[in-house]
C-alpha cells in the first residue's frame, strides 16, 4: 500500500510532543501513576487478599492431584480419592468466588481512578493560560483527554491487578517446584534465561511498534477534530476529496503500523510456547530418571507437569502486560506533561480581592510580545475614565485584541502595567478581576442548551424574569418569542441555527445580565442588514450605559458613537480623540481609514 504523496509531504498533525513517547521505561512515572491508587488503599487490601486466596487455591490443586496418585491410587486407599475430589471442588469454588470478588472491586477502583484522573486533568487544563492554548491545536488536547485517559483505563482495571496475580503465581510456583524436588526444579528453570533473552529483544521492537501506532492514532484524531470543526470551510471550498485523500493516507499508515506492532506482539507467544515445550521435554526426560532412581514419585511428576503448565502462562501474560504497560506509559507521560504545565499567568500568594470597581483604567507604557523579539504592543499609554466608551481602531494585526487580552490578564505585559481603579492587575485575584469584566466576542459562543440557559450563562442565579428583562432591553425578546419554543428553544451547539445578528443580540443580553462594570466588545465583522444594524446599535446603547467599555469596532456607526477613538498601528498608539477631532487631521490614520471606508461603501453602492 502506497500512501498518497500529498500526505507524505505534509507535516500537518505532527506535534513535537509526540516524540516524547520515545522515552524509556520509567519507574518514577510508575510511582507517579501509583499515587492515583493511594486514595483506594483500603479497598485494595481485600482485593489483594482475594488474589492471594485464589492463587493459593489454584496452586494447591496439582499438589492434591499428585498426592492422590501417590497415596490414594498407588497406596491402595481409593476411598481417599473421594476426599481429594471434595477438596479440589472446594478449592475451585473458593477460586471462583475470590476471582469474582477481585474483578468486581478492581473494576470499581479502576473506574474511580480514571474518574479522578479525568476530573483533575480537565480542572488543570481550564486553569492554564492562553499561552498554553496558543501552542497547541484543540485536537491534540482533546486526544489527550479522551484517548490517553482511556488507555489508562485498561491499566487500572486489569493491568495492575494482573501484574500482581502473575507475580504471585510465579513466585508461588518457583517456591513449590524447588520445595517438591530441588534438582528437578532447577533443571526445568534452565529455560527461564532463554525465555528472558528472547522476550527482551522482542520487547523493544514491540514497544517501538506500539509507539508508532499511538502517534498515528493521535494524528488521525487531531485531523478528525479539525475536519469536523472546519467542515463548513471544507465544503465551501470543495476540499472534501483532498481531505479524504489526506485522511486515507493517515488511515493506511495507521493500519500498517498497527499490523506491524500486532504481528510483533503475537510473535512473543510462539517463542514462549517453544521454550515451554523445551522445558516439558526436560521435565519428562530428567523426571523419569529421578523416578527410576527413587528420588521422585509418579504423582509428584504429575504435579510438576501441572505446575510447569501454570508457569509459562504468567510469563507469557507478563510479556503482554508489558506492552500494555508501555502503551499506558506513553499515555501517562503525555498526560503528566499537561499536569506539569503551569499557568504562565498566576496569582500572587498574597493577591487581594479587587473590590467592586468604578472602572478607571490605565495602561502605562505597555510593552508586550507573544513570541520573543516580535512585539505586539510597543509602549501603549492610555487613561480611561470610568463610564467612557473607547473604540479601538486599526489595521488587522495592529494590536487591538492584544490590549484586551492584557486588560483581562490573559497574558502579563513584558513591560509596563495595567491598573483598574489604581490596582495593578498582577496584585489582584484573577477571579475578582475577570468577574467584573464582561466580554462579548465576535464569534459569539453559543452552548448547547436552551436560549434561556445561554442568556443565563451571564449570571447563573438570575431568575427567568431577569433573563427576559435583559433580552427585552437589548431587543432580543421579539425574535426569541418567534422561535418554536420561545426561551425554551434548544439551540444546537455553537448556535448554528441562529443568524449572526441574533447571536449578537443573545450575547448582549448575556452581558447585560452579568452587569459588569467593564465591558469588552469585539464587534462582528459580518455585514448585516440596516434594520438589524439599527437594532444592534440601540441594544448597544443600553448595554454600554454607565460602563467603561472597549469596543474593537468595525462599523462606522459604532465608532462614531464612542466617547473616544483610539487608533493603533503596529502595536503603537497613533491617535486618540473623538470622531470630529480625528477627522480634522487631514493626514491622520483615522482620517485615511474613514475615507477608505466611505470610498468602499460608495463603490459597493
Ligand atoms: N496568540 C498569538 N501568538 C503569537 N502571535 C500573536 C498571537 N495573537 C496575536 N499575535 C500577533 O500579535 C500582533 C497583534 O495581534 P492582535 O490580535 O492584537 O491584532 P488585532 O489588531 O486585534 O487584529 P485583528 O483586527 O485582525 O483581530 C499580530 O502581529 C499578531 O500576529
């Protein structure tokens, strides 16, 4: 199978951190994983006890059988056979009961561990700063929370306990073999080093095979997430075929890597089986010699053969467990990498609560860069009085959103500071700051749920009356009532069933309900009809009343209505003033921008 050339040429969905799974087996990581079991110590003790009980029962059965052959059958006491059969039956029942208990409780513990892990990971990711998300596509984050956590599930429900069962069984059998007949015990164990060498060389290749599988799967998932999120763009640009080809290439590569890893994995079994057959040959050859010399009974040879059968099984399974462990190690390493990520914007230990603000805001000589050496803001100085509305204007990439990002403290400035009512943002808690800032984004985020839920997102304890009052104030009530179930209409995820203007009005209602002193508005760029424009402008007036507001403005009407217009260019504040003041500067940037917009509108008309 040849992967399409297109896919091979591209490095899309290749993440530098995929390479991380090349790291070797790591005990520190196992210990770190073990910490997740710690809260369940008490439940683990009876499970371990059940494991011991089941193993002891299992190991006793061959001994009883051997004993029965020597003493009941050979020894001429066939009546003892009845008791032996009874004992074996009792041991089987005990083994069955202990296994049932173990499986049930271990599943619960495993699921609880996964629950804890997932919850902790989600909580942690929510706290991470914007910088973290700048570096990673949403798909790769998604893969970690779903795939990598799921990969751990098998480890915690079956892996850990099987490891313990196999170890206990192995140790038990070795001890029994040596006690029953030291010489024969040693002889059959000659095969162990052979098996060890054969399986360790295979193990490395198996591990690399599974690593390749995980990388390929993670890419497929990232591509899937991106494709589904961007399906509209794909269809609009009729890129389905090329997307399919690209996906097909990834899918084939995944299939190939899976087949290879799986074949390697399965080759371990026959190696073990061959070695175990060799062990059985030694057993019968050397065992019959020992019987002839009177050092071994037939019954004990029978017991030995049984133990040997039970001996290869855990060794074989340990090999499989090892690959499972490696898969889980790779996943856990990627999960821990997230856990080790600390928010770049963090609260000081002595951060104060920002009291209810008036809304005086100062940007003092603000310098900021997203990437070193590429300043996005170069010395911004701006004084905003409480209640003023500021329109931020400038070419794309001039730094408008960056000012907002710093005001919300999504990032910290490289130089200078931002103050609200005289408080440096770095001295107050994030919660007390952000809870007093309302943000209305250009791409209004509509969650799945009802219209009412979506407005209430602004203030969760708002009553139905308050929700409706907010909707009325921003003129959203009429269109909501025209929907099939009014306020209880379910909106699809991201509000795809609502128009752009309707989504804007909903987000205004949401912001009004939250009633923040400081409001940030990223105005939608999409053109809307004049009637909606008028409605939105009226809604805006209600929304902005008495708040300090920053509007990344695109519509002329919004810009003109602002108390002050701030013009940015390449991260510098170039002009500030009212519309009339700025229009007086014939060669000014603002003057140029407005002229250009008029010309555009005239041409379009
Ligand atoms: N997350 C980021 N990582 C790296 N660079 C960024 C990031 N966000 C913005 N930039 C860069 O910072 C500069 C300012 O960007 P900003 O988003 O503030 O511009 P803007 O004026 O809001 O543009 P637009 O009107 O297109 O939204 C640009 O050069 C941009 O490329």
